[in-house]
């Protein structure tokens, strides 16, 4: 039983005791009545206000539970969407520490999702000056998005040149990074 349920139960018990005291006060001698009856009325008012407050608090708790469930549902949907995106995608803090990555990123970097979080992005990039420049532009707000070709070095695999695109998220403190094959120039396509 949670604290609110205990409080509601205690309030209901107190209301029952008050009703009993009021019945007994009806049979009290007249000289005790001028003190007891106003005190019981005051106590009745206080307990009724407490009951209303309990009911209001319970409705707020119920609403909060519903909102939490809804938020968790939206988070599960976003996680499912991120996993379904075929483009390798990483989320980092402003220092480049990886907070999360989707399945495609884990496969590209050859690391499990459990081991990816907490690793610095620089471990997987050989062009560290470019990476730190991009991180700094996103962190200081001079750019909302950055893009550069960088050599990405997966764990125990050959390095490869990829187009790394980073964006500052508006409603999240993290940055999002997409790792893609560089677009072919028109000269090399001929």
C-alpha cells in the first residue's frame, strides 16, 4: 500500500471515529456541550477538507501515472524507430561521449549496443581535429548542423571514409550523428 492509500485509509478511519464522538457528544452533559460541539464541528470541517485534498491528490497521481505510461509508450516507439533506421546513427553529449546508437551504427562500428554507450566517439574516428571542430561548432551554437568526410575506424575492421553529419537537437541536450557513405561526385560517376 502506498503513502496516499494509507493517508486515505487513516482519513476514513478518523471520519468514523469523529462520527462516533459526535453520537457520544449528543448524550454529554449540557455544561460540557458548549466546548465539545464546536470542537467537533471544527474537526469535522478539517477532516472533510483533508478528504477533498486526498481525493484531489489521488486524481493527480492517477493522471501522472497515465502521463508516465504515455511517455514510456512514446519513448518505446522512438527507440523502435531509431533501430529501424538503416543509416548508422549515434547520440553523443557535447564532449563527444556516446550515449546511444542504433543497430546499424553498432554493426558498422563492430560493437554491441551494451558496450557502445560511454565510449568516446573519437575512438572510432581517425580525423580527430575535424571531429573536435564539428563538436565545438555544435556545442558553442555557431552551427546547428555540421558535415564532413572522416575516416571511421570500426573495431577490428578496416577504416573507411564516411560522410559524418552531426546535428544539435533542439529539445535534447545530445547531438545526433549520421555515418553514411560519401556521395559520389559527378566526375567519378562517369
